[in-house]
C-alpha cells in the first residue's frame, strides 16, 4: 500500500472505531490520527498473538480498527 492508501485506511479505520465506541465520528483529522495510531497499535497487538502478514487493504483497515478501538477504550478508562 502506498501513502495515499494508508491515509485513506487511517481515516476509515478511525471513523469506524469512533462510531463503534462513541456513536459518532470525531472529525476528519482526529479520525485520521486515531486510525494511524490505531494501525500501529493494532499491528503491534496482532504481532503479539502471532498474526502477521500483508492481508491487503481490508485486512489493514480491520487491524487499524482493532487498534483504534483499543486506544479509545484505554483513553476512555483513563480520562473519563
């Protein structure tokens, strides 16, 4: 995936994660940051359980959503 695909995947993943956790998107910039951080965190989580590889665009979004949901959950537990 190229940089444009990563940005699109980050926006989509962040939006999906924020919809799952809060019921609404946070805005394009916050969703992008959440998706990028979530993608990194989700990739790290998946490597801990032995899942790795390049599953394509949809798999990358799924991993980023898992990571972004985890980040949102942790954030909500710490600051709310």
